[in-house]
């Protein structure tokens, strides 16, 4: 039963990490003025780009930190 609990905790940590970093990325991307790159009156497409970029960048950053945490936990096995 202990193994299932560890797997569940790892899954929960991964989900929360992804959501956290996607939200931070979405907030940070709002500093850019992507409206100047797109055609006028393309509000939906601009919002979609913000969402997709937030997911792509946030997931990548989250994976980096999750892997770093995982590798750090395995360092004691080196010695």
C-alpha cells in the first residue's frame, strides 16, 4: 500500500507543479504586447497563443524542476 501512496503523491506533486508554472508563465507572458504582431481584431487567436505558449513554457519549466528534484533525491545512492 505504501508504494501506491508514493505514486499518488508524486502524481499530485506533478499536477500541482504543472498548474503552478503554467499560471506563472501566463502571468509573465502578459507583459509582452503580442497584439502588435497579429492582425487587428484577432482577439481569440491572441488569447489562444497566450494559452498555448503558457502551457508549452510552463510544462517545460515544471518538468525541469521535477526532474531536478528527482535527481537530487537519487544523489545519496552515488556514495
